[in-house]
C-alpha cells in the first residue's frame, strides 16, 4: 500500500537517487548535474518540511517538493511546486495523486492564496492531467532554447 509522508533526513539518499533518475528522464539532462548541489538542494527541501515522499512499504517511489514564494509585486504569498517525480514502475498508481494532495494540504495549512505548478521537464501529459484533476487551470506554457557555449 502506498503511503505519503513528509521526507526526513533519513530519506536523503533515496531522494537523491530519484533526483538522478528524474534528471536523466527530462530535458534537464542537457544541463550538467552537480551531485553535491543536488544533495544540498534535496536536503534544504527536507529540512524546510516542504518535501513529501511516497513509499510502498519497502522503498521511496516518488517525491514532491515546493516552497512559498513572494511575487515581486505583492506581499501575498503563493505555493510553488518545484519538483514532482514518480518512479516509472509506479506511474499510473495513486503515487502522484497522493503527493499532490499532501502538497496542496500543506499549502492550505500555510495560508497561501494559491498554488502554482508547472511542467518544464518535457514529460508533459500525465502531470498536466493530474493538475487539472485537482482543479488547476493551464496558464501559458514553457519554452526552452539550448544555446551553444563559445
């Protein structure tokens, strides 16, 4: 049975492994991954209490992290989804649903005015359907240009 919970420091290595897998599956694979920075970033989300994991009783199979943000034009905060990843063999299960539900519960408890989530990885449709299932509306799109270094 899948269970969602807040990530703890004991989850750092399994979360790091999911980060590596996510990086390889997405368009971000075109940007060099720095393992030390990845560990530091995952640890920061864990310590802030804004990373959730889902496990199947024996291993972590998915993760979601976010934060509160202040827009440049307002004092009103919103919740921002920063990453959502589920291991391929657990896609089509309730894993992503449980993660997003937990994140939305956290956001509501924090008193933010709204949630912003996006799909900037090039992996698309299923995440978009999940967000729409939770009542989110599509707002714009993501664009990327890979530049050559001189």
